[in-house]
């Protein structure tokens, strides 16, 4: 006779978060009372936000807010149904046309969230005899998409094209269709995917190429058009995914590609077919953000000015930033609890940042994930640098040669990043 356990036993035994809460360093679910430019008010105090994905700082742009309000007046607050049936607005179709033109793609399909975009597109196009080649640092939504998809998934070392070719060489002949999947900008490390080499390998081994540009759209390229344009490789990616919850100040996601492939996903993707459509205000917000991106280049210029300032300042202090070349600048800490404690001290000093611990990063490789916005002022950033300098020395993250060497070895071993 087999023994049985209560389904909820695992819930009762889960103590990890409770221990962090008991220690007074729990950094999650902090209630934001209001937002003011690049700052937030939490627990009654203004804090500089360096943990947001609002890269272009458009969430408070007057034109964006006015557009969202007009959409509510015209269409109400929600679609109350799938786009397949009663939820397809003219706003959705206009947004798809605008995005396709912006990204130099034939067609585009808008989903309710970025997570659903990855899960829905990947699972729709993969067959039982197909294979996915997935970067080991890909976003959780890609991982869930590969789990839902039939067929096999093979992983390659993070952004390591030699390892990707090794995996392709030993396995490609065993499968019919093949898809190489990777983030354009990796959300934890700020690393940019080696798209030029991936394009070569995709052509050599008869693979299609799928890039998640959630953290690249609005950020990379001369006009914020993403990883392809950053490398001057327009239209080399077969399927391009992006989200609206970062640079475009809203929520939702999209898949862009050829007419036939987008048409297929539109009629085969269950997460698309059985999810309620993007709310009208969300779609209108993205449309106005597109207008602003095209008409006001100063937002992208300010973003990169701020990112370069912070990268230079942090590296000069001695922080290990994993050589990030983007507005996502991680600070390698190492121990999970130290990352929680460090984040709490930042919070107490008026800086809102976010820690990243296992399983999002390897064991012993906890990060403070900092990210910067066009709307940050020099005063904001100078204050943050001052706090990080003081706390970094107090925690011996910087100013301790032995500790800096240990972190450099972690970066090399687990992230494949050679730092000094």
C-alpha cells in the first residue's frame, strides 16, 4: 500500500521567504504609494528608483497619459474577451501595423502579456520532430514556452557561440525543424546576445532564429528598434518578440515576422486564442509611445547618457558589473543573504533596487540588478553613486582586493565574463 501525503505539505514546509522576512531584509512586494519621475514613494519616503524597466521614462509623459485616458473614454476599461471573438479593437490592429513598420517586419501579432507572447509563439510553431536550441540564461517565459512545446529542447552555454555550434553539430541531423532562441539583452546580466555569429550559425545549420527583445526594444539601435538594428542586421531574425512593459510604459507583448508565420501563430497559439485582449488604454499607451520614440529622440539619448555615467562610476569604484554594455547594470554580490541585506540598506538610504538570487542566477552568484532611465537626473545618479560607494566599502564588495578577485572568478566561472 503506497503512502500518501497532503498536497499542501510542500506549502507548509516552505520556509525560505519566511526566514528572510524574520531577518528584516525581505526585499519583495514593497507597496509603492506613488511615483514621481524617476523616484517612488514607499513607506512614506521618497526613494530613487534604480530597479525599474521604464527605460525611456515615458510612464508619466503627458501625451502618453492623455492618450490612455482618451482610449478609456472611447472603449471603456477592458475588452472582456479574446481578440479571436469580441476583443479585437481597431487599436490592436493599428498597433500591429505600426510595430511591423517600425521593426521592418511583414507582420506583427499583439498578445496580452510578454510572458504569453513567448509561451504562445514558441509552443505554436514547434512540432514533435523539431528542436529548440536555447541559451542557458534565457528568460523564464522562454523556458516555459519550451516546456509547453512538443519536441526537444537543447541548451547551450550562455552567449557562447562555440558551444552553440558544438551542440548544433552533434544534434542537428536528428531533427526536422530547428529554432535558435535567445534574449537580445539578457535581463539579469545586461549582456547583449552575439547576434551576428548566431545568424551565421542559423544559416549554416538550417535553423530559424527567434530573439526576445523585451529589454532591447526602445533601448538598442539608433532609434530603439532593437538588437537587429544595433548590429545593422535588419530582417535577419525570423521571429522577433518584444514587450510593452519596459520602454513602452504599458503591458502586453508582440511577435513580429513574416506574414505566413504570424498568420499561423494567430490561428494556432492557445495562449493568444484563449486570453482576453490588451485593455484599450494599454494599446493606446503603446501607440503614443511609438509616436514619441519617433518624434523625440532625446529620451533615448538621455537613457544612454545616464547608463554610461553609471557604468563608468560603478566600474571605477570597483564593482563587478559583468561588463554590462546596456542600461541594465548588475552588481555582483555573491551570497544571497548579503544581497538581501545590501538591498535593505540601500532602501533605508533612499535607493530602491532589486536583488537577484537563485534560481534566477547560479548558486553563490547573487546580484543587485540596477537599471537606469532617461528620466534620471544627474542629482539622482550622483546620490545613488554616493550611497553605493559607502555601502560597497562597508560590505567589502569594493575596496577589498581579495573580495574583488573572488567576484571576478565567479563572473568568469558562472557567467563566462572576464573582468578585472
